[in-house]
């Protein structure tokens, strides 16, 4: 074809294909998408179709017991989520004002401390509250005559109260980050203008601050409610099966009291509500970017006595509330109490490494056929497989999404759909779809990959899109092959994002609990499953080993979180 036969549009198209390495023929683009589409079709959409088919079976829909149980479970799930959200806001709003408006010593450290629980696995959070408030916990065992020092409802809170507190502990950082960032972006001139016109503090808050904060408040409320609505590990480990939320009831009806039709119906109900909340959150969060953003920090030192009392009170409250449970976990794992007599013979108080030593011993009558430390190696093996699968599927997809066409715009929402399904629902779908094939332990890292893959893609995609095309073009002009271009141009830029994505997948796999609980075999426990089994058994020795394993998981997760924070490209401080 000669140049004379090319019109302007054809010339621009060819030029774009030359300059942009990501513009491939449609067939080649489809081949790039094929692995991730086959993976999702096999392990997400096919199991989801099984759940939907069982749910909309007339025998399921017309069963009055299923309808009655669903109504009760949905009602309690909404109740505990709404109450948890209100309590989270009761702590989160003053804390958001505290961080946004004031400067004080140790502010970065305290802000980071409030974010730690949200990034920890739910089994670690539940274990930390057991270490503090449980029957073998520090408060009930170390304080002499505790009833004379602390009220009973503080020393031994009911399981439901403990669940609510744990939800606040887990999700308060959402309100602090979302609302606090919105507060810090408000132009102080607006408040000053209102006061100049005679408005008092209440009228300034009502007529100026609140309308500007409303989108952020709604977004934070929806996000907190969504996490409380889908809570599983915290409720199961702290409250047991007596608190029948949707997640817990799905687990019970899938394994403990088998009723797969009811479990499927509950899964669909939860999926519908989760998608509704997610869509509302996505629409509301877009409105938060319209607020005025000053170029300087509005935070200052407290001046008046009331401000100093407020800062001191919130500082102490946050420090105690967030640090005490986290410290209780490692302290309890190294502390021998009277109730821990177990099989070790003599009772000794004080420091001990017995619980960690027991992890390597397979005593007669142990919970496992192998020493409990084997669970750690199982978790590490699953995590490595998850990293490999997530990167192998995520890289081609992220490459295609970096320069999207209409095909990518259509397929992009599909790869995000697993985020709308709970891990317990994924486990139920696997049970309905693969049956006896689940004897293979390989299904566990597949479920972990479904959870981690959307985040891995979203981590890699911005890095790939940020690579200047002129660098690739220059390398190609100098005679570099496509592989050489990737090696010398792309790889150095992508190394940080790749490590961050790999670490994220590793961390997700390490702490995943919901799907693993439904899929894992007794001889292949993971760390979270081992913790859950130890906590479900009586005896101080079992409790101590649960604390030891939870401490190890907390350390591994914290190190991974620090690595992600150091490697991530986006440092704007957004939640």
C-alpha cells in the first residue's frame, strides 16, 4: 500500500500503533485477556452460577423456613452493622477533628497506630481482644480482685458488646482518614467569614462545615457499614455461631448444619446488598473531590484550655484504645497464668516461651496430625502460589488496561466483580461447583487469588500507564528488541509496583480466613485456621498457642504492610 492511498485517519491510526506499544490488534488483545477471563469464568462466574441456580430453584424460594430464616438473619446483620457504625462515628468524628485541626507531639505515630487494626487479619484482631478480655485474658487473670477495680461490664463484656468494640477498633481509621482528610482540605477563610458575620460555633458547623463534609460523612458511613455488614472472622471468633449474621449463617449452613439451599439464598442476598452499598459509595466518594483544598496545613497547637483538654483526652483515649489490645496479644503469648496448667505439669507465673515451643511439638491428642507450626509453612506455601498466580494473571491484564480501548472499558468492571462477593460466598461456590475435587489443597490459593487479583491489577495499572511512551520509542529507534525495551525501560520503572503488588497478594493470602475455613482440609491448616481451632478448644495451653500463632501472624502482616507503604507510588495520604 502506498502512502497516497492512506487517508488522514489511517495515518494517525498507524502512527498511534507505532508510538503506543499497547495498541495491539483486537485478536491479540483478546489473547492477552484470555487467561484472566478463563480464570474468572472457571473459579468465579461458574461457582456464582451454581449459587444463583440453587437460590432461584422453586424449592428454595418457596420454602417458608428459608424465607423466615433469611428475614431473621438479614435483620440482625443490619442491626449489628448499624449499631457498630454509630459507635465507630462516636469515636471517629472527634478523632478526625483531633487529627485535622491540631498539632501535637507524636501525631504521625498515633495516626499510624489507628490504621494498624484495619490492615491486620480479622483473626488477629479477634485474638487481641481475647488476649485482653477472654477467660484466659490478661484482665481477668493478672489483676488481683479485679471486681473492686473495674466494673463487670468492662472486665467481662458480653460477646455482643465485644463484637461492637472490635468493629470500632477495626474500622475507626476509615472515619479518621475520610472525614479527617476532608476537614483538612476545607478553606479556613470560609469559617472566618461566617464568624465575621456573627455566626457562633454551632451555626458555623451547621451552615458551613457540615454541608461541605456531608459527602465525606456519607462515604465513610457507607464504607464502615459495608465492612461491618460483611464481618465474619470477628463475629465468629468473639461471638460464635449464636450471632447469626449473613456471613456466619452461610458458614454454618454450608458446614455445621448443612442446608445448601439456604446458604445459597443468603449468599445472593448478601451479594445484592453489598453491590448496592458499593455503588452508592462509588457515587458519593466522587463528590468529595469538589471541596476547597488549601495549600497549607490548617493544623495548629491547641491554645485555649478547652482545646487543650480536648486534645489531651482524645490523645489518651486513642492511645489506650488502640495500643492496649495490640500489646495484649504478644504479652499474653509470653505469659504463663494459673489457668494454663495444661500438660506441662507445674504452674509458673511470669515470662515463658512454652507456647511457642509447643508449636513445634506434636503431642498425643493434638488438634493436628502434624505440629501446629506446619500451619505456618502451609500459609507461606499458599501465599507464594497466590503471588505467582496473581502476578501471572494481573500483569497482562494491567498492560491492556494501561491503554484501554472499548474492549477494556467493557471488561474492566468484570474483573472487579469478585470484590463484591464475600470470601465465605466464594467458598460456598467452590463447594457447590467442585465437590470432591476440593480434596486438593490447590483450591485454597485459587480462592486467595480471586480475592487478591483485583488489588494486584489496580496496583500495577497506574505504574504501567505512567511509563512515558517516548522512552520506549527511543529505545526502539536505537535498535532494541521488544524484550530489550521491556528489560531496560519498563522493568526498572515497574519494579517497585511489582514488589508492592506481590507483597499485597502475599499479605491477603496470609490472613485470608473466610474462604479458607470452608475449603481447607484438616491436614493442611493455615495460620488463621489454626488460631480459630485453638481458640475453639478449652484449656490454657490451647489458648496460649493461639496467642503465639496470632502474634506471629501480626508480625508477618505488619512487616508486609510496612513494605507496601514504602513501595507504593501513591503517597497522597488518601484512604
